[in-house]
């Protein structure tokens, strides 16, 4: 009974996930080169947002380390590209980010609240300045050129990483690990008393999400062709995934994707038309969502669907009642 209930609840996702992946796989054959480049950027933000959601949404530990973990992957690609196949570079970028997140997690995941937020933000700034110091004083370089790959190759790799992230998040939310994470987010002390190894669960999930961020960074470096610390460790890569996830809503699997798509389109428009105020508008949007849309766009979509269902049921009941009345009147005649 429980299994059938879970399957019925997950049935839309079991259809939409493979359908979405299939559409993305077919996209290069039907879209223009310009649209393909836009899709690559969208997949980057969607992957970072979903990866952030993997850990931060259920545990309520707001991580701002995304830019640091993503940037590590970028620099891995900058160092290895040209001597190692791109597929191995992507794996290497993910593994280095995984190892870094593992160290960060072991040191800091006992922290809670604002202390964890500040530490993860500080770690990103520390990594960025260390790389900048290394380039300035040791290698004598100002950024690095990266051997590029074709848009089709970059898109394929980005799509694969996005698909793995999406499927991984779906499986996690329907696993014992996902239940443990949810319990930690609801009440960490209670979860620990119930036998959950809180530190181990948080560290493993945090490091696993970092692998996806690092892998995506390694892919995007080949798209940009030139990187330096300000590009690789751009603070926006820490803040935008948070804004996108909150804007879309983290209660449902599709929430972060909806938020990413909406803000990605808005960002492109604002950068083109109003380049000096788009971050201000993003900030206003975040304030509005936090104050008046705590569930994000997902909650509004589900409320609208519920209202439509109620209206449809009432309409069918009214039509049925009218038919019965007509039948009664005909019988009386």
C-alpha cells in the first residue's frame, strides 16, 4: 500500500524526467547555434541550483561555497586541458571539488545557522585569493587560456551532468538518505537521538553535490576559453543558485528548474536592456519571494492547479445536476 502511494505521488516526475532529458538530447538537431549557447548557460545554472538544493534545501544549511567548488573545476580544466581528454578533465574537476568539499564538511558541518553561511562564503573568498596569489607570485600569469571544445561537445557534457544531477536528486529524495536529511533539517538533535549519523550523512551529501559543481565548472571552462580568478570564482555563482532555488521553490523537484528558467530569461533581458540595475532587481525579487511567496513559484502553480481542479469539479457537478433536472422535467411531461 505504501509503495503504491509513493509511486502514484511520483508518477508525474517519472514521466517528466525522462521526457525532459530526451528533449534536451534532441535539442542540438533542431535549435540554432545561438540558442544552443543559451541552453549551455541555462544547464550550467540549473545544475548549480539543483546541486545546491541537494544539500541545502532539506538540511536548512545555506551554503555559499558554490562559487569555490565550481571554480575549482574551472581551474582544473584550465590546467589539464590540452594534455588530458576532456571527459577525464570533467571527472577530475568533480573529484577535486568532492575532496575539497569533504574537507570543508568535516571541518564545518557541525556549525549551524549564520556561522555555516559565513564560513562557506569565507572559504570561497580564501580559495579565490589563494589562486590569485599563486598566479601572481609563483606562475607569473594573469589568468589562463583554455583549449576550447565545440559547442556541441560542451552542450552534450553539460546535459549529461544536468541529467545526472536531476536523476540523483530524485533518487535521493526517495531514499533513506533523503529521509535522514529531511529529519536533520527538521530537528537535528532529534535525528541524532534516533540513530542518524548526522555528520556522516551531511558530509557525504555535501561532497556529492560538490562533485557535480566541479564537473560543470570543468565543462564551462572550455566554453569560456579564458579564465582568471574573478571569472572562475565569481561570487554570483554562489548567490544566483540560492536565489533561483528560493524563487522556484524547493518543495518540489521541478521548483529549482522553474526558478532557474524564469530568472535566466529575466537575467538575459535585464543584462541586455538594463545592465546597471539587473542585480538590484534580482535583490528586490528575492525580498518579494521571501516575504510574500515563501513557497516560491511552485506553491503558486500548485494553488492555481488546485483552483482549476475545484472549478472543474464544480462545473461537472453543476452540469450533472442540470441534466438530472432536465430528465425529471421530461419525465413529468
